[in-house]
C-alpha cells in the first residue's frame, strides 16, 4: 500500500480545491460587508434612540420612553411609539417628528441574518459557496487518481463545514409578542394614521369659529 503523494494529485485538483476554499472565504466577506451595512443603516434610522432589551422599549435623547404598539408579522417588524402628549410638548419635536401621534421607531425582531434584507445577502453568500463546490465535484467525477480524489474530497468537506454557520442561521426563530400589542400590517398602520390626521383636521375646523377676534364695542 503506497502513501499519499502530492506529486500525483495534479494541478487541476489543487486549483479546484483552492478555488473551492477561496469562494467560502469570499462568501464570508460578502456576509460581513452586508452585516456592517445593515448595522450602519439601523444606527442611522434610530436617530440617537437607545433600545433597552430588558424593557423592550426605546429611550429617546430627551429621556422619554417609546413602548411597543404594533407588530407587523409580514415584515417581522415591531413598532414602538411615544406618548403623543409627551412628544407634542417636547421642545425638540420639530427636529424629531412631524406626527401628532408621537414619534415612532421600528425594530426588526429577527437578529442577523433572519430579516428580509439580511436573508437576501446571506442567500448570495450561500450561492457563492455552492459555486465553489462545482469545480472540485466536477473534477472528482472525471475519475482522477486516489490522491487527487482525496484532496478534492477533503476540500469539499472542509468547505461544507466552514459554511455551516451561513446555512444554519437562515432559519427564523419564534417571536414573543405581548398580548397588548396588535398585529398590524404596514397598510393598516398607514390607514390608521391617515384616519387620525383627518379626524384632527375636522376637530380644528369645527372649533375654528371659536377663535374670533373680540368685538371692541362689546368690551366698552
């Protein structure tokens, strides 16, 4: 029985194995860049608000709290809203929100990479891994020698083991939703806001006649 000989492997087997492992590395680079972009985007959208996981609430820069209001099951997003009376009286409201119903902040309930955008980029990374397996598997099917076959099989196994985290984290975990939080899709939230704005306009027009200039003769 002869031992393993690198000289008997062949250039194509080495290239295919290197290509396979290199694409696994590229998949992790893609995943890391997408994760970083998502983190920067989430930080920008929070606008200085700090999320407190132990309270499941956001704290604004003015030390006020935004509590869970609704959950969008379709987009897997929890919406938080501040108390309208507090937000409307806030001295920096003009730089924070134009809504009279309180400032809203959203949070994706799925950690990376279970959100929709993250799953898209993670899917690209997994596709890159599959492309990396094509060459070594194809080379192995051409019937190379035992030494070349061993190298190719080792590269495929290592690539699969290294890429397991990319595949396993695609699944979504169950989300605990408080009973007091309504399940509302984005369309329902928009319709609710429009209805509230229309009701506010009606109230303002209804009481507009009460804001008349005083009659000078009546005060004499």
